[in-house]
C-alpha cells in the first residue's frame, strides 16, 4: 500500500483517474465524516463505505485495535484510492480528504481566491465540530456536562453569529461563495442536524433564528443524489447509530 511522499509521480497521476474507487474507512455512523459521505455521493464517482468494528456499546466486535495500526495516523477516516492498476493509495485527516474529493468534483470555486474563501469557512465549521469531539465527547464523564454547557453557550453561538452574517451578506442564497455549491456548503449542511439535536429545547438554529444557515441545508437537500442518500437505509442506520453513540 502506497502513502504520502513515497508515491512516485506515475502513481500520483493514477490517483486522479476517474475510474478509481474511493473506499472510505470509518465507523458505522456519521461522526465527523458526514461531509465526506455527502461529497462522495455528489461526485458521481465510484465509491464504497468500509466500516470499522469499534463501538462495542453498539454491539460490534472490538477489533479496532488491530485495524488502528494499519492506518497512517492510528485513526479514521481514511480514504483508500483503489486504482485500476491495482495500487491502493491512502489519504488521512478529515479536511484533507474533503478537499481532495472537492477538487475532483469542482467544489472549490472558480479561482484561487474563491478556493481560499471556501476553505476558510469549511475550516471554521470543521473546528467547531473538532472542538465538540475532543473537548466534550472525549472528556471524562464527570466534566462532560460542564463542557457541553459551555459549548452550547459559547462555541455554537459564536459560529452562528459569524456564519449567518457572511451568508446573509452573500444574499442568503444557500451558498458561502457566489451562487455555486462548494465544500463549505456541504460541510455546514451536514452538521446542522447534529447541532440542532445537541441544542435540544434551547433552540439556536432554525428557520426563524438562522434563515441563511438553514438555506444552506435546504439548498443541498434539493440535490437529487443527496436527497436519495438521506432517504437511504444506510443513512438512516448511520443516524441512529450516531444518536446512540454520541447522543446527537
């Protein structure tokens, strides 16, 4: 299996082939890979979702320790590009995978400036969700309520304030940059349901409170391929597992 700097130029060219199969290795829930799932679906390119049997509380075999050693950094998601010549090339890290797929699918804007803006808002939303996982979800049980309350009172409102303003300035058209779908749109659209559930009865994201943010969600949901994905049994199973494992 070939990774990183060891890939010769010929293999690096192979990774751009449209006949490649994108094989995503991740747990059987949305987690931090919702944007990747959606981008794979929207790309129209061949893909498959390979699940890791880790969350024992959901009844899966605890073989993650064995699989962990086979990943670039000891965690997932990992994207394995299966090329037609039989070579498999790996990418790790959420944003790297998202941007790789976005580049292939034309989801990074029309020029370098648009690309930078798109990545900026994608990064902001990624930071919000990374903080949730590393500071709230992975904190000791006795401190988790306090961290969660702070997240609800500080982190979510701050993200809402800046993103809602920018989206309104862009015309509340469901897009972060111009009027075209981008990876920033997909990133936000795929975390809204999680944030709404996380807020519970203390509603912060809604049609009335954040119409521009909700427009991003609705715009993506109009896409036939994404709508089909959301209606699929696998998507529903991932949602159920996400709620059971994380609570949101």
